[in-house]
C-alpha cells in the first residue's frame, strides 16, 4: 500500500507558480492549462452579457452616489471578471457571502438592484432576504463573513446537502485574524467552502506590500491544509475555470479551497476616497490596458462567438437596465423613524421606551 509523504501532501496544496491564465491582455489565446478546463462557449457569451450589465450598473450606482441617492458606493470597476465568474461557478442553491464591494456579483445573480443598494442607501437592513436568495448580507467589517461562511458550509454538510459556500474577501481582509481563523476552522472541518480573494492591490490606501510579505496571498492556505490557487483576475475565462474546479473540489468532499485573483480596483475605494493621493496615474493606465471586459470582448470576437449585433444588444440591454434603476431610485424611500427602536432588544428597555416617547412627542403632538 502506497503512503503519501508530508512533502507530497504539501505539493497537493500549492498554487501554480504563476497565476493561471487562458487569455492574454490583447485578447489572444494564452495557451491551455492542463489542470483546468475552459468553460463552454455559451457560458462565456453569457458571462460577457453579465459583465456589460454589471459595469453599467456600477457606473449608474456611482452616479447615484454623486446625486445623493446613495450614502456610499464602493465601485468594483475593473473587477467584473471576478464578480461574474464567482456567481457563474455556483448553483442557485449554493450560498454566497459577499463583501460591501460585491454589488455587481449580487446583480449578476439576478437579485433586484434596488434591494442590493438598500444597505448602501442607508437602510437599516440589507434590503433582501438572505434565506430566499442564499446570499448573506454584504459585509462591511473586514473578513468577519469568512467565519460565518465556514459555519454555513458545515451546517450544509451536516444537513446532508451537497451545497457549497463561497466567501468573497479582499486582499486587506486576508490580514485580519478572522480570515486565518476561518481557514483553520475550514481546514479542520474539511468544510465545503471556497475562499475567493479579490486582490485589487490596495486596502483603501494601504498597498499590498505593506500588508504582507507572502509571495502571493494564495500561499496563506497551505499552513491550514487548504488547497490553493492563484489566477489572473482580469481573465474571465481563467477565473471561471479555476473557480468551477474549486467549487467542484469542495462539493465532492475534497475540503476547502482558496483562490486568489490578481485584479485591480480602477476607481477610488469609495466616493469618500481620493485614490490619486496614494497611487500613480501610470499604474492606473497599465491596469486600464488589462481591462477584463475589453479583453473578453476581443477574445470572443476573435473566436467568432460575438458579433457587432451581439455587442450592441448587450449594451442596449444594459442601458435599459440602468434607466429602470435610475427611475426607481429617484423615488424617495418611505422611512419610518420609529423603526430605530425595533429589533434592538426582544423586549424594549425603559430607556428605549423613553426615547420612543420623546420622538413621538416631537413628531406626533398629542400622542404619548
């Protein structure tokens, strides 16, 4: 009987020496990867349509912030390949645990865009039903959702289901203790969870080099016994291929999987940030040349999978989507100030009752 050595076990966890890539920045074929299968042509065309819509949604949400319709909006322009591939790699009954920067992924999953933007509009809840959509609330605290994702994955398995949980996290989140606790928890339990790190090079204004000395964030999984991989995050074909393999690995009982996607946040951290204060125009220009949407479009055109009519149709559909969103967001939400006192405690405290009565006396004269 053959026995695997510790060295062989580690080899099975290691990511590729360089990020997996299928499509070069100019849209040409970069060569097939022996370990990964390219997605079906129809899937790639559908991914393109969702990327076009996602980018238009992102632009519209940014505009809504400038118009005062949103309190804040963290753009994911430049990260669309990650956003769309993450959704397409999952089944409808799989769970997604997103961050605050993953609104495009939620829209790509078919969720109501107004509900997606409720949290960023300043609503007290996430805007959608997590149980019905199998999407956890968008998480603002860094990496706390990764532990929740592992817990959900363990629960799914204990129920005898074959579902998978995917947790999105940024590069900054990998420097948080919660991220490492989640990896350790997942590795011990062999939970069916995929950690998807979108390494966009900055945690607000802190560059990656000041966060970690690791050769790549993908290597952070090895110490916890988690299979890992790194991929060109602006190559939709590669990202979808690797994530599909990672999800299948987790679903088939192989345990957790960590995927690092090398990408870039083209816009500022949020509308409250000025990225020009901490990064150079030349750097941004280099990443503009690696635009994931342009790369996929060029690739599909070159293979005869996308015509001028297809491109025009996708853009027209995206414009119509943005117009409907704009019209719906133009209506002021009906806010009930007394909701401030709901769901704080199961039974209102004397202080809450006193505060509610004070508000009622100011807003509703004559009422207690």
